C-alpha cells in the first residue's frame, strides 16, 4: 500500500495527509513504540491516530488516505569523502599520521583503515546507496594516501647521502 524504506522513524511523525476526498491535513501521526511509519501504514490495523494542527486527536481510516508525506524528515547527511588527488588531498590526514611517520607507522595506519573500509566487510549489509558510495570513495582515498606516502618514503630513502671511503686507504 505504501512504499517501504521511507520515513523509517519512530514516535510521532509530522506529516501531510492527502485524503481520498481531496482534503489535506497537517499534523502528527502517532506511531506505537518500536514501530516505524511504513510498518504502521502497512500493518493490519484499520485506523491511524492523527493529531491535527487545527483540530485535536482523531482516528482516520487507512482506506481514506490517498497519500502520507512526512514533512519533518531531516536532510540526508553530506557523505562526501573528499578528493583522492589535488590540493585538498592530504594523505597524512587521511591515514591519521604525522608527516614524519616511519614506513611501519604508515603501513599500520593503512592496514587498520583498509580493514575498516574494505568492501567485503559491507558486501552483505543492506546499506543506502550514499553510504556504499562513501565507503567506495574512502577505500580509494585510503589506497591513494598509502601509495602517495610510500612513494614519498621511497624518494626520501633514495636521496640519502651514500657513504664513501677514501680510495687507496686500507687496500
């Protein structure tokens, strides 16, 4: 009857009701403890409890409902994970380490985050599309940060001054 997965909140929910006769009502639908809006609307009960802003408490037959629109739904959080390259890309901040970290510290931080965000960990979870995209971007950022820091460490190690001995001495 009503789409599942929308309005997954418990308690009184601010809604706009459109009734079959064209009437529109604003107020709160009262949900039983532990029940979500889709569960109540798709449940076996015949009536829903409604507290209108203009009128008091009333019970409305589900058959009289044309649509139920939650009006106080919080906006979806911004899950932008950040860039994987460019000026805003800070590999040390991503891995949570100091710029002077050793190869071991970089590796440990990388492994810890790679385990946390690994796609296999969330393969069977029923996650919203935004969360899946966030996890995928974080994996790319973690890998890019690790690769960038490994390249820096390699470059730093190759720049070390070689140790020379004087020719002719001791031979």
